[in-house]
C-alpha cells in the first residue's frame, strides 16, 4: 500500500461519515417565531447548541457603546433561580460547557452537553434561564464594568488596538460598524442596570433568535428543545436591519505617532456583504492575493523578496452590510513608506492582471482540499450552521462549497475585485513610523 493510499484511508476513518454523506440540514420556525436549523448525528452522545440574536455591537449608540457586549456578558452571570456560582457548578456537574460571542452583527451563546436526557435537561434549563430571565445583579454589573474599563485602558496603549479602532472609524465614519464593540471608557462607565434590562427586552426576542442544533437527538426532541428555549423570551418583532454602508469615494492616509519599535499598517475599504453573489470569486481571489500564507503574492513581494515584514495578510470579512476588505502588516519604522507602496503596487498588479492559471489552480486545490478539516467535528459544523441560519444562506451552502470554489474563473475574480476594491478609495492607517514621502 502506498503512502498516499494509506493517508487517504486514515483520513477517511478520521472524518465523520456525515461529512462524506452530505449534511441534511433541517429548518423550521418555532411557534414563537424563532428560526431553527438542525443536523441529526448519532455518532457521539453529544449535543451542540447555539443561539444567536441580531444584538451585536452595531445595535449600540455612540453614547452607549459597549452596551450590547456588557448585556450579553452579564446575562450569563446570574439568571432566574440560578446565581453566578450556581450556573458554573451546575454546568460542571453534567460536564457541559457554555460560551458566549459577540461581533458587530450578532450576539449569542453556545452550549455543548452530553445528549442524555438528564444532562442535556439541566444544561438547557440553565441556557433557557440565561436567555429569558437574566438577573443583571447590580454588584456583578459594577464588577464587570470595572473589568471592561481596565481592559479598555490597557488596550488604549497598544499600537495594534489603536490602529484597529482608527481604521474602523476611517472605513465607517458615522455608521454603527464604526463603534468599538467593547465600548469606550466613558460610555461603559455610564451604563446602568436599566440600560441592560432595556437592551435585553428590545433585542432578546423569539422573532430575533436563531437556534442551531447539532448532535444526538431526534427531530421531535429538537423541536421541543428549541420551543422551550424560545418560550420565555419577550414578545415583539426583530429589530430593523442594520443600515447600509456608504463607502467613501476618496481614500486617505493617517499616521498616528507611537513609540512602538514597528509600524502597524492597516489598509482597506468596505467590500463584502455576507450574501454577495461574488463571495466565492472574492474568497478564491484573495487566497492568491494575501490569504494563502506563503502561497500569496503579498507574502512573496513584501516578506520573501524585500524582507519588510514577517507576516502580511489580506482578507474579506463578510457581514450583514459591507464588511471590510483589509491588508495588514507590521514593518520597521524606517521601512514604512516602502511597505505601504509595495502593498499598493501588489494590489494594483492583481487588479490589472488577476491570478495566473497556476495560482488559480493552486488556490482552488488548497481551499477544496482543506475544507473537510473545517467540518470534521460536530462543533465545527455547528459554527457553520449558526452562520447559515443567522444570515439566511442556502441550506446546501456546505454541500456546494467545493463545486462553487472549483467553478471560479480568472475573469470572475477580476470582475469581482475591480467592482469592490477601488485603490483611490482605500483608507490607510499607520501607527508608529512616519511616511517619508506623500502617497502616490
């Protein structure tokens, strides 16, 4: 048996059969209006659950930035009949693990538990209480506000945080995506318990909830569990969509002085919505430009040829409205101008000629070949399931991934990049070294 054949056999044994057979994603809406996405898998006696709400940082106001983050966090620190300690101990008693997440678009919780009725029942009762009856204890709130403020004050000294916030503001101006999800020191300090109660009431509603379930339960059990999670939530409609992003017509360069030994470079513009029909063209094209590590052009030109940076990257971040396209790197202070100009030149060359056939073939092969490792566990599949549900993507998104990547052509990439990446509108923020000459 050849080494290649042996590797293929071992890989087949390691990957869940559900990956090879395709995922049967079942979808329905609970009587309360929550949308549910479910994959049944009895390979392991485990159940993974996620719940998401359109309650991310973009739902904050400038005066109360950080409210969405603090609300989601404090929800898990005491709810219903359960104190903060009760929640931790009862999760540990049944070997369950709960975590939370928040970005600009969404806020939510994930739960992993054994699928036995007793274990999952206790874990899900805790999650249900957290969603529907958070205590927002005043003493805990003040403790957590102090923790967030300390983190913000520390982050304000770090060049990477300073640059990221300035870049976000440059891209989005007065749009809610410009808000820092953690908030500002003054805004967090001013948040009250009433603010958290009101935010929870307005956003944590059944019609604003997406439930993803993956694991060892039946459809009937999944329907019951989802309905129970939604049952205690306040009535009312989901909030209106996040307003569209209006990208600037003209870019700019901003230098923020800092004593850091290296310059931190952020360059980009708003570029991609989650349901954009050119998602795969941009995804494959960016692998060639700056998303493919040592395979990418930015790494070859900036690191390998000129030695200007240890790491350089580019990516698209698809969001409900246009998320950023970004190029980033760190370089010597005295090499700042050269690094900026080299990155711009490499981007211009890519927009002019696109990938070669060899680069395109390598990108497609690597993205398709690596995809099974991204869905080789229930937890990883749950993450995709949650995204599919929240952004209302096609139920066959995972099943058609490889075919859509393989179908991308050079012309697709050129058309998609030229439509969305306009060099004259690129925002550039540098923290650290100076630009010795004006931008060309």
